[in-house]
C-alpha cells in the first residue's frame, strides 16, 4: 500500500487524538481545538473519507480501541470521534481517568476501503492472507468482527488469527474452516506516539 500520510501529518493526527481526550477530561481548556484543526488540517489527505481506528495502550497493554471500518466521515472527524470512544466508550474497560492520560500511548490507524476476499476452501483462504499486512473482517449472519493488522504481532499464524477472530465474532473457533464466512481485507497506515506527547 502506498502511504498517503507523511510522518508529520500522522503526528498531527496523534496530537488531535490526545487533545480531544484531554479536553473531555477537563485538561487544556484554554486551547482552541477548532483553531488548531483549521490551521493544521488544511492538507488534502485529511479531508478524505476513510475508516479510522484509535487504540490506547497503557504499560504495553490494551486500554481501549474503537473505530469505524467504513468511511463515515473525514479522517480528522474519525480520529477525533474514535479517540473519545476509545477512551470513554469501549465496553471492555472503564472510562479513562485524568491521572491515566499521561501513561497512555495513542495509536491511529487509517484504513483502506475493505474489499471482499474470494476463496474456495480453508486452504485457499489461508493462502490468500498476508500476515502482518492484512486486516480482516469476517462475518456470518449478524455476527461480525475485525482484527487490525497490528494483531499479527500477538497472533502470527493465519490459522490461529482466524480462530481468534471467529471467537471475537461470537462464532465457533473453527467456523473459518467451513468455507461459509464472508471475508473482507484491508490495509492500514498507522502512527503511534513515541513515548508520551
């Protein structure tokens, strides 16, 4: 995947995510978020409509992760909205507290449009997945789940990756072997804070 965002633009998105959370926590009230956004985000890539995920880590462990797979709004809107959701609305964790913010490391992932992955059987499915590059969305009926490509760092084997993803969707771990899952694939550009900003 060709990068669309520079490291400097990624750093701005990370700053926006942190500022959004800080403002909600009652920190940095004096800073004008709207002025910052007008000046900082005038470049064309920021106005693109893309899926966006924001991940919060604390002491190397997940502290929140929320995003949208489909491009519901611009990249800037997605980062702001999902930073707040990751901090305060992830049902797996209590809402972030003020004293935790300095310990949190933020990661922003910008998604390509998910595309269907056609496959014939379990072997064909495994052969078409690119570990460490592909994010996957699986679905069967009303059950659906995704793993960002970053999950490959914890689960490096495609078979195990698919089994964990099926469980996340509320399906049997071996559902992917039956050939009846809808599978879509995407890539991400990700930016993460180096230390705390």
